[in-house]
C-alpha cells in the first residue's frame, strides 16, 4: 500500500509510477544505442570493403614493419 502525498495546501497529489516512466526511457536508450552500434559496424565494414587493397596487410609487410620498429628502438 502506497502512502498518500500531499501538496503544501493539503491537496492530495496523485501517485506517479516512476518505474514505468524510466522503463520507457531505458528501452528507448537501449534501442538507440543498439542502432548506433550496428550503423557504425556496417559503416566500418563497408568502408573497409571499398578501400581494401590486397597485399597491403600481408605477413611480409608486418614482419618488415616490426623489424623496422625494433631497429628504431
């Protein structure tokens, strides 16, 4: 049983279900966050597909880069 709330002049204040209001906001934020995440995933995958150059990320280039890094240290 909920307690009645009264305003300063003695009028009863109707109880507001704050859980229902926050649940709607939480659901909206979850949907918005999920949508932003998947839009970014699709954008990154498409950008990589468009700008992909075969051979740039080969194992030989990675070894040469690592050797250059170690030589610089």
